[in-house]
């Protein structure tokens, strides 16, 4: 039986340059035979100082190139080195498993081919968002969607919970390239969101700081003004609850009865 010695580990350096990386992530990079990166240019320059064989995946992107083809090429670039018996590490901005298709697909393929492959978490954009905006996901609940997917498929929103739409800079773009969409596509989003929220409902654009000395970008405005908002490819749309939660009185009554019955039974048994 042939023992396959290649391996793949996908790691995340976090969101803030140099401040979020874990020791495990740093060690994997340092000990790898080859490191592939898909990060901000400055992050890639920094990671390049940790290993002698570091390769950027950014050249696989193209101005009018389907992102799905780019992702397939990135995946195969890593797998080619794994098949050569090398310890391969993929470094993906933030958390390698959040809004990053390549790590998931590459790990799945590596495992199917009999190689050791797994993921190490990193500090993600949503973790930073919760901290910077003072949001507790357990208070009202959180709904999260990729912005274009939200439009491309029929979704039912609960307006009593937070709604977070990621990659708002690409919302409604049907080309699936690196193109940034514009006011016309965002107007379609406004109309869809208008089914659940009033036009003056306050929403926010959030952008995580990249350098530790920077402040997070949080800009509030009315839903109706979204098409003209200043949005970049790293912007996230945050929509607070638009109405109060509706109590499930019948369910709560049943649960209280269960509790009271259990409490009474337990008390009698103890005596």
C-alpha cells in the first residue's frame, strides 16, 4: 500500500495585519514546504518573510475572468504540490473557511485523494464586526447571506433579527468576475429589502480596519440611500432589527407547564 505523504492545511492570519495571527498559523507557515496565499498585498509581503517558498494566488484573477474558473485554478495549484508529497499551506485572509470557497474545495479534494487535509481558524470579519459595532448575536439573532446570493435566490427574512449582507460591493453582479456593481444593482436590493423594512430604516456600511492604528469604518444612513452610498469591495451591509420579536405565548406556556411538572415531581421524589 502506498503511503501518501503530501498534506494540506488552510489557515487564516486574521483581519488586522500582524495582530490577529495565531501561533499555530504562524508555525504552519514556517514549517511548510510551500505556502500559497490569497490575501491583501501587504499581508502577502509579510507572510513571504516567514517561508522561503511562498506563492501568491492573486495572479489567477483576471479583469473579465469568471471567478469560478479562478477558484478552480487556485485549487489545482495547491493540489499539484500536495500530490508531489509536499506539506502545503494555504493562507486565506481572515478566516479560511468564511467566504472562501477554495479552502473548502481543496480540503475536500485532498481528503478524497487520500491526503491529510484540514483547516485552522482565524479571526474573521464577522468577529470583528460584532466587536466593533457592539452586536451580541444571541440578543436578537443573526441572518447572514452573501449579497448577490440573497438576490439570486428566494429568501425569507425575519426583520426582528439582524441581517448582514456580505460582499455588498458585488451585489447583483451576474458576470461573476471581479467587477464591482453599482447603484442600479443596489436599487434592486433596496426594493427587495423594502418588503421588510421602511425606506427610512437606518442601516450601516461596515469595513474592518486593516492596520491596528486604523479605526473601523461604520457609516449609517437610510435604506433608501443605499444606491448612492460609498461602497467598496470590502464593505459589509448591516441591517438592525426593524421590528420587535413576537412572543410564542403558547410554546412558552407549554414549556412552563413542563418545568412546573418536573419541579413538582422531583421535589416529591426527594422527600
